[in-house]
């Protein structure tokens, strides 16, 4: 009985303490008590369930939804679920580290926060909260060009932040925006290239959502039935900062986010071509990446154009339905990328997902929705907690895989889930 008591009362806490001790202090879970709202959050999926209750239906649907039948969004998760691990044992993993180097900078973990537009609708000063949480944890943060906070305010909160832009084939507009971004102090520019036209997001139509928002009785009712969000986010934002505007789509301030008749002006992004990217490469002196690459042919062209990196991404399943899952596209894209950094987003929810992507060749991964849910539920503290949870999972999973560093990862540790089941039956 004493042995059972020893196991139940001591071994499990000691195991978790060892895992936590191997993490850098920047991403270690805080020693003090978590805010009450964050205590039930044990994994990133928990933030999504809480956000579904917290956010108005029109807003949660905008964040959570994909496009048309959501086939690509589902495929992203299915791609991770289709792979299993072949862990090694008796390796000795007390020296393990998840630190990763990207563009000559050493980060505490191999993941970052992806760009997300209109974040302040879900969380008051959401971009600032995410930027600060990322800076404190020493992980990358990418500010969206569709942000409702001025890019100058965000770079002041996180001087290492990256900027993501949507650009039309209008070199005067591209040039003036890039000049503003560089003058603000951003050193890394990410150009999203998988949005030549707006996607067919039927879920937004069903929920009455648009950008800019059109005031309707339906939206008003939805807001009034989510009072915590209404007073803690929407009204608090208007009282403190006034009506949010699209601040960073061009070099000047854009349309207000709530208007009966305002329109967002994207320009003709369907006319953008490789010659424009080459033109931009000549003018942008910092790191330049393309986001939305799924074809190995495009990876080769990006390399030939002199880009520093690409992000393998299907926009989280929010653009072309039945696009290939980002994880499935990764190996072929990696093979054509040369010395460019190959990053990945779309569908990551667990530490095991991160390690699968890295094992297949990704240099780094980015997550969007989970961190937006976290900041919506708990502000900057929620974002920090989400970062810590994911970091702890990666640390524990490295130990269970028999790896001391990310360099130990590779395809040899992976097996198709179906093959693993055949092995079990044998």
C-alpha cells in the first residue's frame, strides 16, 4: 500500500516538476495562481470551447469558420491525425531543449503567433496583448495587415514583431505601405499571396457577419446576449479608443470597422504576379517571406526570386476549399525551397502537431485561432497561459519521443497511422 501511496502522491508531481524545470523561464507556467477563468484551460482546445460561449455567434463563426463546406479546414486536422510516432527509449533526455533558431535569432520555442485580422473585435487591444505575450515568451509574433490597431503601436510593444501585408498590383500603394512598415521598425515582412479574391465564406453570410460590420437587429441581439463580451470588449474598446478602423491595409488609415455603407478597398490583388514580388524584393531590405505557398513549383520560384522564406499555408482552410492540407504539402515544398526558411501554419493544436511538422521538414510553425481564443478569454494572461501549455506539451513530448533537441526529429520517428494499426494487429 505504501508503494501505491508513493506513486499516487509523489511520482506524478515530481514528473511534472522535472518537465517544467527544463523549460526556459520565459515560457514556464507562472508560479502564482492563474485567474479563475484560465484554470480549466488544460489544452488549446479548451480555449476554443470557452470562446464559443463567450463570443457572439457572428464573431465566433468568423474566427472558427472555414470556407464553403469546410473541407480544407477538416483536412488540416486529419493530416496530423493520420501520422503516429515511433518513439525511442532509454535515450536519456535530461538535456532536452525546444529552443529554435530562425533568421539568426534564438527563440525559446519553435512556434509563433500567426497574423489574424480584426483581433480587437474578439479581445480588447488583442493585437497588443498577443504582441506582449509573444515578446515576454521570446516567440515570434506576426501583425496582420487587417489589424484594427496602428502598426506603430504594436511594434512599440514588441520591437521584434513581423508585419504581414495584403498587397494589390499597384506599386505606388505597395511602395508607400512598405515605406511606412520599414520606417516603423519592422525588419520582417510577410506577403500573403493566397487571397487574389475574397473567399466564399458562407458561414459569415449565415451569421450576418461582414467587414466592415453592418449594424442590424440580429447583430445587436447577438451582442446583447453576450454581456461579458459586450461590456468587457466592445464597449470598453469604444470608450477608450473610439471607433476602430482598418489601420494598416495601406499607408493611410482605412474604413471604420462598423459602418452601414463603408467598403474595404483591397485593390486588384488578382493581378499580383511574380514580377511584383521581384520588384518588392529589390526595395525591401529586411527579411521577406511569402505566406500561402502549397505548390513546390511556387517554392522554387520564391527561391529563384531571392526570398528569405515561405509559409506553407492554406489560410487555415479559409480560402480555397479542398486545397491540400498544409502538412501534406510540406515535404514536396521543402524539397524545392533550397536554403529558404520553410514555415508552416494551419491546423496545429497540440505539441505533437508541432513535432510532426518539424519532423517533416518545417523550420518553424505558427498558430492563429488558438491564441485568438486565448486572448479573447483571458487577455494577455490568457495568451501567456496558452503559450506555456503548448511549450509544456512540446517539452514532454520530446522526452517521450526520446529526443533532446529539435535536431533529433525526422521522418524516421513517424509512421502512417494505418501502418501503426497493422503493426499492432500483427
